[in-house]
C-alpha cells in the first residue's frame, strides 16, 4: 500500500540495466570518457584520434561484456541492497577487465599495456558512472518528480468541469437516472484526477476512465461527438502512467469536435505489437484561427514528459496532421504486474513493492498471455470500486 | 410596464445547456411574464431566426462553432430593433475581465435561478451593447459580414468574398454570385482580415484565394499597369503603382 505521507529521501538504487536509456547512457558516457582521456594524453588531433581508436578496442569489448552481464543480472541486482549491488558490479568490472586483457594478449601479438592500468581505468569509469546515475536519480527524485507530475496532471480544463456540471443539471429534472450515471462518471473521473498518480496502472483502468470521460462529453455534445474504439488486440494488463490517454482525448474533443457544428469522429486504436503497446488517437483536423493550438502543445508536452519520466527512451509520443485528420501516436514498453524485473520507472525509486502475486512460473507468463487478444473491458458495467481503493 | 411577455431567444451549441436555460426560464415565469421565442445552436442560426421574428432578449453562449457569441453581438446591431444581449459562459477568465470592464452583462453557467431572474428584471432598462464596447473585447475576426437589405440582415460568409471595394460612402462586397453594399471602413476591414485579404489599390482589398494571376495592361496614353485576374469573376482589378510589389509577392505564393 502507498504511504500517505512521502518524505523519503532519494532511495539508493541502481538503474534498470534493461532499460534502453540506461544502456545508451553507459555506452555514451564510457566512450566520452575514453575520448576525454585521449585528449588529455596527446596534443595533436591526429594522435588523439589514433589513441582513441587504440583504446576503443578493449573498451568496447569490456563494455559489451559488462552490459550483457548486467542485463542478465539486472533482476537479481534490483533485489540486492545498493552497496551489495555496487560491490558486485565493481567486482565484475575488475573481472571483465582481466578477461578482456587476457583475450587481447592471446589474440594480438604485441603487448596490450599493463593489466593494472586497465583495471584502474575500468574501475574509474565504473565509479564515475555510478556517481552519474546517483545524481540522475536525485534529479528525478520522487520529491521533484511527484511535484511535477501532480502539477502536470491537475490541468483538466475548468471549461470541461463547468460545462459538465451544467450538462448534468440539465438532466436532473427530465432524466434523473441519466443524471445519476453522469454524476458517478464525474466522481470517478475526478477521483482519478485528484489521487496520487505516481504509480503505473493497468491500461484497462485508463480505458475505462476514458469511456467515462467521453460519456460526459457525449452528454454535452450529443450527436456531434462519435467515438470509435478499436481495442481487439489491446493488452488490458499493460501498465501505463495514469491519465496518459485521457488528456489526449480531451484534446481531440476540444480541437476536433467542439469547433464544428457537424458530426466528428474520435478514433481510438490500442494494440500490442513487437512487445510494445501502441495507442493511436485520431480526430478531425480543423484549421481555425483561435488560440487553441498553444494549449494543444502543452497537453502533448505534458504527456510526453510523463512518458519520459516513467520509461525514458523506451516510450515516445508523436503527433501529425494527415490530410483532414490529426493523429497522436503513443508507443510504450509492455510491462505487467507479474513480469519479474526491476522497477518499471527509474524515476520512481526502485524500492517497488514486490508484486502481489509472486507466481513466477515460467519466463514472463504475461507475454504468453498477451499473444491472444485480450477481451476489452465490456460495455459500461456498473463499476465496483476499481481495482485499487 | 404595460409590455406583454418578454420574448427570449436562447443560443447555445450544447443542447443540454439550452434545455437547462429553458427550465430555469420556466421557473421565472411566475415572477415575470416571459416566453421563450426560440432556440438556436449558434450565432448563425440565431440570425436566421431573427430575420423572421423579433425578440427582446438574446441569451447567448460565447464559445460556439460557426458563429460565436461575440460575433453574433456585432450582427445584432444591424437589426432594425436590436435586442438586449446577455452572455452565458461556463468559464473564461480573460474574456470575463473584459466584460466587467465594459459593463457587458453575462451569466456564469451553471446559472442560478435568482441570478437569472435578477438579470431578466433589468432587461427593460438595458440598452443594446454598443459597437464601441464590442471593439474593446478580445474577439477573433468575424466569419460573416452583415449587410442590411430591404430592412433584413443578410450574412455574407467572409470566405466567399472575392473582393471588397470602397466606393463613395459604401463598400461593395463581391462574391462569385453577386454584390452587396456594406457600411464600414475599408481600413478597419483590412485590420480585421489582413491575413485573408490583400490591398491591391487604395480602394480595394482582394481575397488571396481568389487571385488567379496578373496581367500587364497598357493604357491609352502608353502607361502600363498590372491588373488582377480573378478566379470566379470575369472582372479584373487594377493594381496601383504603390501596391505593385504584391504582384511579385502573390506570384511567388502561387508558384509555391
């Protein structure tokens, strides 16, 4: 369960070595260090280049070995205390340095420099990287991230709130039952908007929220708004940042439907492809002079930033105009509750709660399950309190 | 007041909002004789209704497709007996500030019945909003120009206009079909629609979309000048010496 008050300092945690962003950072940083070293050693540019090339051989070999080992050990490392993990990685660095040194000595006839120097350089790089990831974790520390996420999320348009209340009021006398449902939808929507939204939540919940939101908009806009859902191959159990889709739908309605008197279609297409969850939202593109577009960019930037905080380089958001259609495409990694592995969000402090059901039978049961199309959340069933309280 | 019931027109693009207002107005009938004369989903529909009926009060939303409330306010002024206009709005901080400053009446949605009744009771003493006040509001450019013809107001969609030409005290509006006479200043129109129209002559604005090309003509005295060729209209328009640069500018736009 989530603690109510969070005042924890930045937890000491190793990065997620299976995250593409982490891997890229390690590769870039290590090579940058080598280049810097070459610059320090030689004065002439051609020599610098030669030195770097000479260093690159053993360096890339060791990096490759280290990254492979770290990838394999990542789930285990995530469960260890920070110091243990760091020591293990340091030991691995020394071992791979020796191994690479030996390999090079046997393959290449001339001597590959001193073993001692090789080990020291390796450990130095390790230390700098460890420090870098520590700084990065601090920069993205929950305290800061949390404040930002909350601020980002609190931006539902007041325009929507008041118009919806007005729409519900219009139903109270004539259609009391419908008014009840609308108020329940609003309650659910605002409960999600106001709660602590740092943890990833199942995609099915987000989709349900979107349905409630669109039901409210439909109330106001009646026939002008039509929604098409394509969720046949949606992985309902995928974990996504809460409110990742709703603001985009709000945008679609605000920019695509409201400015016109005629009917418009908002199309939502969510599917699993190549281990990634894709969500595509389309709406009619209306060219109008109003200052609508700045607001649009803000909402897109908001979602993009949250995706980056949660998934780093493994998620993306793209938007484009295709003829008379405006399209937003989100791509994020397929993660589920059951998949073993380090915390999904590097930003979130890796001290994640162990998954509720520790049934780790085979390799990633979730992935196998996802192969068959998951049933979409059915029609608007009366909602029992959604999976979390 | 010996007046019979107050005649009211409701304008809002959201059907539930219109229904809500109607219900609230029903609640007011006990305190004040009134009748809802009609409902419209946007400013344009409202103007159409007002060409066949007259009302004392228009309750209009601000944000609407086709024609918003602020533009409706401008066209209402062209009516023989402009009704009083009270805006209804859900939330729009900036606009509301401008309303306060210019003492323009508005009701915030959801509207309370007491507030509504208070506003209705003031109506006989209220005067239509003046054009000067409307100018103070941060409005986007109009989508229609309104022209009075035989005591009726005709809306001309700005996107259909080929050119605007100042002649004596009127401006001629040319659409592919016909001409209209408008009483406004060409300079003001140029300010409002600068993105859409380009000045080719001291007295003439041409829609950029309507330009087909240019032609060099030599006059009787051997002085040459450019003429604008238009897409849907046979006439051509002279380009003044001072505005000659637009020949190249528009030529480049068309090439692109």
